[in-house]
């Protein structure tokens, strides 16, 4: 406490401010939230952030390794503008390997906020402005390229848009289902409660992966990519809600007998009003924590399905799709940079878990006390 | 060896124009490397004056008749690639090679020139002047691995008792229709047909290994030779439902009982478990080397049963297999070459015979009339074809070593014309867009993809099985090229049984297969890529027109005149006894095909990696790989040996 003096009067501290104070002390959670905000921003603006589209092929760089960003050139001259050296590709007649050597004669400076490929941001704004490009000549591949010569850096962020949004959309759906069923069961009790409980038990006793597989294999072939995207999201959330529903039900059962609920009821408030105005807000923080911790499950679910080849399909790019293309022995031996999407999955999932931890500790006063003591 | 392959490739770079010529006449280039004897009818011991015979040491001490007795009167002499080999060793392969490594014997075989038919089990054959009868004379003294002689009845059994049996083959196969097999004596028999069938000889040469079985073993499981109740009891005891099922499983070496059947091949199966098959040399094998040593040189085969292709590629690269090729692809070459540096394997680069590795097939009879009509429009097919950048595909997938091509005959074929291969094959997206615009396919909803005139999105779903050739990666590129001109192609990977099912039910909008049956041996029998004569899982272009023809108009849909014309030409090509006329008809069919782009080809004649143990000798550095010549048979695997 002593090293973080409060800047406001203790009497006026709102619960929200208290939570924020406690949260700030959780360093990993702070790092995570910065990381997540960054990556969500990049995913949201991926057309702008990345230099190329998902299908742009560079025949001069097929299976090319990541490029090094340089500030110092061969002659030892320091340049403030970062640059990369172009690749010389040479198919080794002996090994049939595409060998790449940096050619110092081809120096491609990286320009920021420069013009490049045309695209439509969110399908609306027609522009060719990119965060960075190498101008009209040359190419830059920070993460290397895949077997069709496509820029992996670009594909990772386009993939992030899909994978990360599936996490959010899926969790919103889960929340909706969980609160609805949990709330109904907890508030009404009786036969409804028992029915919902049995459904939850059945759903929880089923192994999720085979079930996901069966359901996603049943998605019609002719569905558009957007259809498949929502199909997968719905499948993932269909099996995510029971946990939340249980918790919501438990809370409702406890809250039902609380004084403020009883007084609201005695004052003649309607059921809906009691549920939505009085009961739900009292454990919003708890719900948010649960939701945060559920997002990585969704992301991993999508990744797993796509990795197995039954989730999203090209041309849609997601992290799972990218990893599916990297799932062979050759990649590990010859083009390990194609595993970079896996690194992003790991980092994102960890970040969400740390964030969830931080939130839980911040919200739960007891855990905070424990940490403070 | 490594040095020679470098020089070959350097040569290719320097002499590019020469290379084009060599590719067309690729066969002549190969002949220089392969022994001349492989292109001529094999000679016999008496013709070469060989009188002393010897056998592998593992056979001595066994209770067997002497090698002279076992070899028969006048064994066949096969020259090895270079040096005379030595006996011994166990070769480690996977089950997937079951038709490529063990020498599979046929009445006749196909020479490495891909068009000459050479004698093998049969010493001679004759087609009657009217083309209705093919008479075969078996070599004297050939024995099954149990010592019983190979006789005409073994051939008659398969043709008359299996193929013409409506329990075994409910729908008679094309080659058995209207035919029967008759015996003249124990070594002479003929196939006779109602209509002229002069290409039966090609069929026997290519497919002949499946055209005979040891009757003295299999007759115990056939209703014609066993009393019905006893048969069903016997089959039941073996754990099978029907006799057909048992014969099929036993013949294909899928069950433990398979070890009971004798063979005339170089190796006989002696152990079969779910994960392993073991073979040992056939002591009665009928071939010898020029020194009088009985072939094969290698004593044993260990076959592992592995389904996963990744695992097979990894095993091949790390020297865990002594011969591996069937499941390897062009893109695997760098990985294999990396493995080669460790010295545990050698990587040979053969050429696949497929004129196009991927044959894209629009389904002209697809139930959705609007899509079928679009396919039938020449402009649409042309647009799809020229939207593909084949040169780029060649660079990306094949290291520039393939040949961009439409689906046409193999360069070794007398029907080959390079204009057929290059028709509508040049990349021209501007013209593709122009043609699609002219068809009224405009992007109305602004998603960058074309829609029908009434605004309904145009989508094509392509279902495919990813085996033998690099289909997955090729199609990924094709879908990108097509999307660049606004065509929404959706890919769906299916397994082969599902593909068969959906092909038969006519449910696929589009599919692909690899372009084999392109040599003079098979093309005249089944020009299936260019005329509606048969359909199945590999060909789903025109099910209804094929059915119409097969049922004489009872089922299916009446084909348009051009298709009827093609069917007639195909029939005539199949039945004419005039070879010149056949080539002329073949060229006509291919010409119409090239002009009409019935199918869309990509890149063909591509490098095929063949991985062998560095100790394995006698394998040519260069060969042609594919179904038409049964992969390795022109290169005599029985003469391969361990150093």
C-alpha cells in the first residue's frame, strides 16, 4: 500500500476505483491487457497493419525465411530508416531446396504510412494506405512466407481477426445462454431448475472434442465462409454455457433470499425487473471474470477444429487454418517459421488467463486482502 | 550418382530448347540409360546358351526339388540394369508399395518405351484378323509357388467363374462384356468376344496380373466347384459372409489366410497380420539372370502397414525404408534430399506419366441446370482455364521441373500433339474477365465474386481426394486464381470411399483426379477424359450420358450430338483392327477435347521422388512412374539387389 499512495479521498472511492487499484498491482495482468489491446487493435485494423493481402503471392520468395530488419548496412553505415535486404532465390540443383541469400545490392527501405496494395477497410473504405511497406519495389516478410509465397506476417494478423473475434462472439453467446438458463433455473427453481440441471449434466458428461468434430463435420459443404464461421462459433458456445449457467444459478439461489431482493419483491417489482435491475448487476464482475477465462477456450476450440481440417477452411485465414497448413514433418525440419501462428495462440491464451486471474483477484475482496497482507 | 544428377539439371538449364525436345521424345533419352534388353522380348536360357543354373543360398537345405526342375524347361532370362547382382537381404517397404515393389507377373508386360508389349508368362499371343479373338500361349514349365504348373484353367477361372459370375461382378466389367474364355490345351487358351476387341492384348498386358488366380486353391471357395451348403459352412468358418468377399480379401492379401494361396510372382506372402506382411522368395520363380542365377536377388520383404503419409515421408527421409515412392510427392523432394545428405538413403527423381497431375472436371450432368448450362458454355471453360497461371504453379509446386499442360496424351504416344497440350493453357486473366463479363456473370453484391444475372451468388464446390499427385496444394492455387477473376471455388477434402459414393450418386459439382491412362497402351482402351464412355470415382464429367450409352437409352440422358460423335469415335477406336485408323481417331478425339477443354489440366510430367537404400542396386536413375506401366514393372524389380 505504501508505494502506491491513493490520489483521492478514501471516502469517495467507488468500488470500481478500488478494483482498478487492486488490478494494477497484478503485473502480469497489466502486461496481458496491454498485449491483448494491442493485438485486438492490430487484428481489427489488419488490412492497414499488414503490408499484403492474404492471397498475394511472391514467387520470388516461396518458403522464404523471416527477413531481418536492419538499421546498419554492410558498410557499417547507420540508417535511421529501417530496411531489409532483398533475397536471391536459388533452387539448389543438388538438394532441390530453395536457398535464400540476402543480396546487399537490393536494399528496400521500409516506409511508414505508405502506399501499397489496394484494399477495402472493413469492406467500406477503399484505400491503399498501409502502416508500412517497401514502396513500389521490393518486399518485406517479417515472418517469412509459406509454400505458396504468401506473407506470413500478413496472414497471422488476418488470422487473428477471425480467431480472436470467434473468442469474443462465442463468449457473448455463451454468456447469453448461460445467464438465461442459469437465471431461469435459479430464480424459478422447481421443475425448471431440475430440467436445466439435467441438461447441463448431460452436456457436461459428453466429451467436447468428438462432439465438436461431429457437429462441424455436419456443416454443409456449400455454406459460405461466413456461414461456416458462425456455425463454428455457435457449436463452440453450445458447449460452453453450462459452466456459467451453474454459477449463475448458484448466485441466484443465494441472492433470492437476500434482503434487497426481498424488499424489491415486496415493493411490487416485476420478475424481469428484479432479475435484470437488482440481481444481475450484483455479480457482473464475477460474470466478466468467468467470460474472460472462457475466451481462450473458444480460441483453442476454433484452432483445434481448423487444425483437424474440419473447422474453418481456406480461403478463410485463421490461426487454426494456418497451423493446419503447418502440421507436417517437413515444416518442423525445413520451414519452422510457419509455426509462428502457434506462438500467437499460446501468447493470447496465456494473456487471457493472466487477465482473468488479475480480474478475479481484483474483484474478490478476500483474495485482495490475502495478497495485501 | 549425385554428380550425375547435378549435371543433368545443369544441362537442362543450359539447353532449355533441347530439353523441350527431349521431353517430347523423353523416351529416347531414357533408352540411352536403360539396358537395350528391357525394350526387347526377353530371351530364354536355351536361346542364350545358358545351361547351368543356381539358386539363392537360403533355399539350399530345404526339401525342394533341384533348381533345374523348379525352373522348368526353358526359363526366361532378364538382364539387370548394369552388373550381375548378388543374393540376399530383406527389403523394408510399406504396404502401399504392394503393387510396385514385389514383381507382379502378368501374361505380357509393357516395355519402358510405354508402347511396346513384351512377352512374359505368355510366350506368344495372337489376335484373330477380325479382332474378336485373342489367343495366348503360356510358356512351358512355369509353376506356382507350391510346385503346381500354371495352366489355362487358372485364367479361365478368373474370366468365366469370377468376372462373368453375376454374384461376383453384378455389373459386368467393360472388358468382360460379351466375352468368354476358352481352353485349347493346358498352355493355350483364348478370349473371344461378340464384337471385335483388338485391344484386349493391351488390357492383358497392363491389367493381366489380376486376370488369373491359382484355380487349384480358389476352386474350394467357389459355388461352381463346391456344393452349396458345404461352401457356406466353409466360408462361415473362415469368418466371412460370402465367398466373393473371401476370394477378394484373400487375393488382395488382406487376411491371414492369404498366405495359403500360391503365387507365380517373385515373392510369396508368408505372414500377414494387421500391421505387417512378410514375403519370402518364390522358389519356383521362372526368371533367371544371364549367369543362370534364379531371380529375385533379394530374399525377403518386410512390409509395414502404415496409413499416415506424413509418417511414411518421415520414414523415407530417415532411411527406415529401402524403397518408397508411392506416397511421396514432388514437394517432399527437399526433405528427402536433406535425408540423403546423411547417407542413409538415395533419392532418385523419376517422372510421373500423368499429362496433368490434376484434371479438373466440371460435372456437365449436375442436377442444378443453371450450373450445368454454365459449364457447357465454351466461354466459361475457357475463362476457367486461362485464369490459371500454370507457369507460376510449375515454379511454386514443381520447382520449375514440371510441364504446364492440358489433359492430353503422354508424349510417348503416337496420338500426342503438343498443340493439344497447350490449347487454352496460357495465362490471360484479362481475357478470362472479359469472357465471364460477356456471360453476364457480374458481381452485383460487391463482395468481389461474380453472381448470376439475377443476383444469386455463383459458387462451385470442388470435392477431392488428396493422393498420388499434389492435389491439395494445386487446388489451393487454382482457387486463388479463380477468385482473382471472381469465381468462388470452395474446396472440400473427402476420403476415397466418400468420393466413390458421391460420384456414383452424381452429387459432385466438380472434382479432380490425376491424369493417367494417357499412353498408347491404355488411352485407346479408355479415353475417359475426352469422351463419355465410362464414369466412376476418377471421372465424374458426364454420368448421365455414360449411363445412356451403357443402357442403350433406357437410363440417363441423351447426350448432345458432339458427345454421341465422340462416343462413336471412341467405340471405333476401340474396335478397329486398323492401327492407323485408331491413331487417326485418337487424334480426332484429342483434338475435339483440346478445342473444347472438357477438362482443365494444370501441370504434368512432374518429378516423382523414388527413395531407395544406398545399398540397393539395379534401380534406374530415371524412370516413368504411373499406373499405365504399373509403376516399376518395366524396370524389373526382381533384378534389384543389395550390395
